């Protein structure tokens, strides 16, 4: 089953998990599986229209899904889907 | 074949004889000392081959075994050994310079000294100049480099200390904050005795006591659209350790306009990110993050906490990027985002591409008219008014 890596800012919405196993054949399905396990992550990831929020970067392994097929990008069981937030902390 | 037991009698010549030969013939001079000795002073035209490397490297410098080769060292001992090695390899016409460069200088013959560095600097930076990738030339580049640090806090503190130690010639510090005792858990450039002082002056004291070669410039204010171009225009490289999104986007847009590389890092709790944004060569910050997250998804360290050593790890990765950019060596993190997760001690590298639709550095981005320079959007409003501290 593909693994989803949860960034620090989303962990409070995922019961503190750093990684979640989530089934799906595409990046979109994997993220939907994450949302059904942890419903509080929905509004952080998706707009009300169901699109991925613009401020959320999603990587399949080391590649940005924006340069692949977006949410339609197919996912293998051994893949890692990473949700990447911008962080501004420097102090 | 030459039997192993053969004894070679090495011809020795005086420095004056060697000098005459080098002036009037095609004789090749091999200097068999360590790199740090060579850097300090050497004879013009001398080819450095450290003692341990003679057998391996001589053929590269002197392919013709019948060539006339003079060998020198510091005092004339290692040069005899090197000459014996060369003769055992079949070199036919080798001579050692008696007394080495010490006697050479004693006789008033000319040498090249590393005049670019003072004696004190040669000593201070010797561990740099020993590295072939740095050398005296590289150290001179460091001493001439101008680096601006955005933030003299968690990330800026270790970055500033190591860049100062490395002899970066001019370090600008932008911070409008004062030192608080809660900073000292990670902001190692500040001290208990400087609590209450401005961070820029506290950092300046630390840098100046570490390395008097460094010129420190304090910018005791926040960067805004009205001042950013003037400030960053003075510098070769910008190090972004800002604690808020408005400054990060403002810096990105200004640095792309002025084509200044930005080494950008951020830290939160046990996580860190770093990348190097080289305008037009690689992606910019907006290619990676087109829009900032809403405030509830952008907690700051003051709200969430941060493991103190995270600042050191990520700050020094930034310093390392600066060193590579100044020296022109290695592979900077251009087009790569490196993530560090401290609890698992896990590094993850992600690819970052230039966004063809990037409004700042994409091909569709309009050329900025001179009159528009310095005109930036209202970032505080754009970023939902979230300004961390």
C-alpha cells in the first residue's frame, strides 16, 4: 500500500501520525483515502470544489505531481506520496 | 631493467646555479613540499608535487624522461629523496637544489609569496588554503564576498558564525528584533550578556571578536518594498532565514529582479527545508510555492516550538551552500529541495522545476520597467496578515 508522509502542520489533523498507509491507484485516490481515515485533513488539502489547494505541494517520491499527471498520476504500492507545506520559520 | 638495489647518486646544484639554468634553458622545476608550504612561498614556475605523490604524479608533469629536471624542497632533504625516486623510474637528468627554498631566499633569489593574504591570514585560513578546491585564490574570493543574512535568529546565528570564521569579507545582518532569553536555546551567536540588546549589534560583537577580517553591516529594520532593492543590491548572495511569508515572497521577487542567488531554509519543530534559488538558472521560491498557506497552516516557531539544534543543522547547510556558491565548487541545491527530519534523522531530496507559469521568473513574466523596480504588491495583505515574530 502506498505511504503518505504527513508534514508537521497536518499531524494535528491526523492523530499525530507522521506516515499513513493509504490505498489508491492514483495520487488523488491515495489522498482521498487519507481524508477518509482523517477527515480533518480534508479542508487543509482540498478546496470546496474538490481541487487540491494551491498552497499544497504533493510529491510522488521525489517528483512534483504538477509535472506528472496531477491527481491522476498513477501510484504503485511501493510509492511514497509526500504532502509538502511551505514553512517560514527561521527564528 | 634497473635492479632494486641500485644506488643513485643525486647531483646537487646551488640555488644560484639552479636559477641560471631555469632562466637560460628548458629545465623543469619540481617543488616537492606540502601544499601549505608552497602557498606560503615558492619559486616562479615551480610545479608542486608533494613528497608522497612523486612516483604517481611525475609522469604527468614531466612526460619526457630525458628532460632536465631540477627538484627543490624546503631545505634540500626531501628533494634528494624525490630525485632518487625519479632516477629509479628512469629519469636521466635530475638534480636537487641544495639547501632548498631556504637557501634560495638566503641568496636573495626571487620567490612568489601569497601576497594576497597577510601572514596572519595565511595562518588563520591555512585549513582552507590546504584544500585544492579552495586554495589561496578561493580564500581571496571568500574575503571579497558580500553575503546578506535575513534574520540574525535561529538560522542566521550559526550561518553568521561559520561564514565569519570562513572569512566572508562583508556580512550584512537584517533584523529588527532584540535578544530575548528565550532565543538563547538555539541562537548561538547571542549571549546571556546581550539579552535586551539589538540582535544585529549582539551578532556584530560576536563576529568581530571571532574574526576581525569581516566587515559587519547592521540593518536594524524590516525589509519592505521601499528598501529591499537598495539593501540586497549591495550583496552577492542572500541567505533567507526570515520568519514570515511576506518577507520570503518579497525577497524572492526582488532577488529575481536583481538576479541574486538566495539560499533559503526554514525550520519548524523537528523539520527543516533548504534549497538554493538561482534566478533563471533554476526555479524561484514562487515556482516551488506559488501561494502562501493560510495562517492556520503556517505556524511559527514561537507558536509551535523548535528543537534548538535544528537551527544549527539547517543554518550550517545554508552556510555550506554559500561557501560553494562563492568558491564556484560542488553542486549547489539549485532545483533541489532538501528536507531534514530530525527524529528519524532522515534526509529527503525532492526535485523542484521552474514553473513555466511563474509570474516572477517564468517566460511569460513581463520585463520589469525601471520605474516599476521596487514596486511590490501588498504582501502583508496577500499573506493573510500573518507576520510571525
